[in-house]
């Protein structure tokens, strides 16, 4: 039963192959088994690749099964359409397009399986790329908010600088009137004279101005700091919102690109393995000598071709013979007087009918 199934997979004529030797049947069963297992590998590869896209095992399995059937049908068609010929060059020329198609199929099948085989290594590459993307994203978002944050910081620093400058001015005035009272500077007279009072008034006025400045600037600084916190919160929110996009950076294309960054030799040998599996039925048919099945198939096709050519020749000959006979018949009756009179009478009747119809039509037009 399994042997019959694999023969069916090979695309060979099972009725024709039943009359062949056991070895011939085994050869085509082996070709069919290769076609079948290639389709199974295509199903697994496509299911995994589509699972990375849909993230749903049922969708992935369904479309993977459709892809496996497509590959099975293509492989079966490729193998079944190769015919053994008397010259190896003609066979190779005939098989070249099929070999190219088989190579394309092998590459398409092998790539998702390579991704699965090197999954851990690919995850390492993707992790590094995700980290780089996260850092770049934070930098881009920070640059977006940088102008407003820098402007706020500059205004806060300016307000603080004004307060510090005013404090220094007040401290200097305080030192001036204290030293005047101590007699160590200014008039150098000990005691609280007129100059002391004047300097004390300047200090008090400056201290009052400092208090007003501090109240105003501290209020402004509070508003600016609140605005800075809002901007920072918006920045953090933007980074948080974009992080899931970076975390989901592990689709099929990302994994294929990550696979390309790994050493190429292991991946290349896996592709060669699938290439050998995919092209092995074609190569086997090309290298194997003409067998019993090939002779029987050629005999059936030749017999059918000969039968069709004979039928076409007979139809063409019959057509030419009938044409010659009818030409001779019409030539013989061309001068028959009775036939001439009959044709003439019919032509006259037809002309009369046309004339009467025209007259009636004209009358109708004039009356309306």
C-alpha cells in the first residue's frame, strides 16, 4: 500500500508501471517518496514561517498545509514531465528549467527551517538590535523634547542667578554698614553716625528688594519646574508607548536579517542539503539509464502520435478529394439551359419583391 502511494506521488502511470519489473517499481517509489517528504518539509517550514507572522498555530498550520500541497504538486509535475531521451544533452536541456525551479523551491523551503535551527543565536542578535533600537528611540524622543527642556532649565538658572546676584549685593551692603559702625572702614569713626544710617538704609532697601525678588522668582521657578516635570513625564510616556513596537521586533523579516548576520557556512550547508533533496528526483531520472517503464511510455506516446497524424492526413486527403469532385460537378452543370432559366426566374422574382417593398415604404413616408 505504501509503495503504491509513493508511486502515485512520483507521477508515474501506475497501470503502465504494474507491468514492469520490481526494480523499476522500486525506483519510482523512491522518487515518489522524495517528492512526498519534500512536501512534508515544506509544510513544516511554511507553518513555522507563518507562525512568526500570524502568531496563531491554526492559521499557520492551514496555510502551511496549502503551501505543502503546492510544493507537492510542483515537484510531482517536475518529475513526471521529464522524459528519457537518446542523448544526455537533450535530457539536460529539457530538465534545466525544472532544475532552476527546484533550486528556487529548495531555497524557499530551507530558509524558515534555518531560522528555527539557529533560533537561539538569532534571538541573541535580535536582543542586541532591540537594545540598540531602544537607546536610539530614547535619544530621538529626548531630542524631540530637548528644546523645551533646555529653555525651561535656562529660565530657571537665570532666575536663580538673579537671586544669587541680589543676595551678594545685600551681603556686600551689610558688610559695609557693619564695618562703618565698627570704624574699620568708610569714615573709620566708631559708632552709628549719619553715614552708618545712610548705608543701613541702602542695605534695608536692598534686602526688601531681595525678598520681593525671591518671592517672584520662586513662584516663577515653581511654575517652570512643574512644566519641566510635565515635559519629562511626556518624554517618559512617549518612550513607554514606543517600547512595545521595539519589543515586537522579531518578525520573519527581522529574523531573516538576523540570520544573515550569523556565520554563513552552516546556513549554506543546510541550504545545500535541501537543494540536494529537492533536485535528487530530477538528477536520479537524468542519471538512470532508460528503463522498462520509459520504453513502454515512449511506445504508448508514439502510437498515439502516429494515430493522430494518420487521422489528420486522411482528413486532409478527404477534403482535397471532395473539393476536386465538386469542382468537376459544377463545371459539368455550368452550361445546363434548364438550370440557367430556373436561376433567372428566381432573380427576377426577387427584384420585383424589392421594387414593390421600396414603393410601399416611400408611400408611407409621404402620407405621414
